[in-house]
C-alpha cells in the first residue's frame, strides 16, 4: 500500500492529536522540543506536527546534496519560525536563558530589546546553537530570537525565533 505524503501527514496529525488533544501544555511542548533537537528524523516529525498545530510557520527545506570524487554528501537545510511557546520550550530544553525575557507585574510577558545587542553590529537578536551526531549524520541547529521592536518591553507574544538546521551525511 502506497501512502501519500498528505495522507501520512493526516494520519500522524490524527494520532498525535489524540495524545495532545490540540491543547499543548508546557510539558508536552518541552517533549516536542527535545524530539526536535534529537536529530534529522525528530526534526522532520516535529515540523510536520508543528505546521498542523500552528507552532511552526513558514517551513522550508533545501536539498544541497552533491557528488564529487570523494563521494556523495547528502546535505539539507531546514528552516522555520517557531511560536513564542515553542521558542520557550526549545530554550528550556537546551538550558538556554532567553535574554531580556521577563513577566511584568501585570502578567504580560515581554522582551527587553536592549538586551539583544549583536556584537557584530547586525540586527538585534539573541542567538544560540546545538549540535548532534546521529550515526553517520551530523546536525547543526542555529536559533535566533528577535524582539518585535528593539526597545524595552516589546511583547513576547510577537517575538520571532528563526530555527535553522543543517544535516549532512557523507556516503561513498
């Protein structure tokens, strides 16, 4: 039986929705972040689910594979924008603190944009990375968090995290 990508996505969504009930707690978000960080297969699974549930937006994948005299290098670039809830879960799973994140006495979650100075003079952002090797594939993750405005107390709900993952496998 051949299952199309669309049908597979629907089956995965239905099964995971039974578990997650479309109401994703912080604990479940943290589990999904850990799966995302486990390597290429985990990354792909969480992206499929995340697109359907809305905590992953604008996913793109590029095949940068090449063959030369030394063999074939399977190389893929992946990228997406994470929701603020998923952003917190990823940072927590990596043990990273989101600089400038705080909760005001009113309960509003904000980012102090002034804590986001980029030492190389680029746009205001907070970066961190993660590397994992699974069997013969290496995966390099890069995370960039941008406040909506580089000013004090920008609403955290409007912040963006760009997630990029590069996987590479050398085959002979």
